[in-house]
């Protein structure tokens, strides 16, 4: 399910699962993709920034603690 459409549809537990999986699995892979495929780094930057914004908003709204490894976020996207 799309992160931006799960609010009001999924249970809090399902939202928490999706938010944590996005933070721990998807976002790090996208960050690594910027380095592995430098010709696509702009694409990865934009996609990661947008996904991160929605994910962080859901986490804040539901009180979900994330493992964010980006000490300078949002500058280190």
C-alpha cells in the first residue's frame, strides 16, 4: 500500500510495520543506490526525499520511533 494512502485505512499496527520497514529497508537501499548508480543520483534524491517526508510525518503522528541514521537530515538525503 502507498504510504500516503494508508492513513485511515490500515490499523495503527499495520501503519507502524510499514513505516518501520520503509525506514529500515527501503530508505537505506535508495541511499546506497545513489552511490552505486551516480547517473541516477538525482532520481534517488528526489524519490528518497519524498518518501522520507511522508514516512516521517506518519511516524510523528503515530508516535513511532525511527532508527534514522542521517545525522544531518534533511540535508543528508
